[in-house]
C-alpha cells in the first residue's frame, strides 16, 4: 500500500502471496491481531476522550440471567 497525494493506492501482489495472506486472515492469529489492534485503538480513543473533557464511560449490563425464571413475553 502506498500513499500518494493523500490517496491510498493498493497494489496487488503475486497470487502466491495473496493466497497466503487470505489463509492467514482466516486463521486465529489474525483474529487475535485484529482484537489487539481494536483494544489499542479503543484505549487511545478513551484517552483522547478524557483529555478533551469527556466523562468516563460507565459500565452497563448487557444482559442479566434470572435463575429459574420463565422466558419473557415479547413486547407488543
């Protein structure tokens, strides 16, 4: 990838390289790398958010399990 006058130009590599890259991207190592990059970006964004005067985010429950509870009826 090259940057030319603020535009990103993608260059196609050999078929062998592209196949190897595709195989890597489909594997667990790439998933771990993507997650690590996301975590780094999120931490950096949070630091910028706080330094710009933003309130720290509050943790929120995504869901709550109710032992022995019955399924909820869909809202109408």
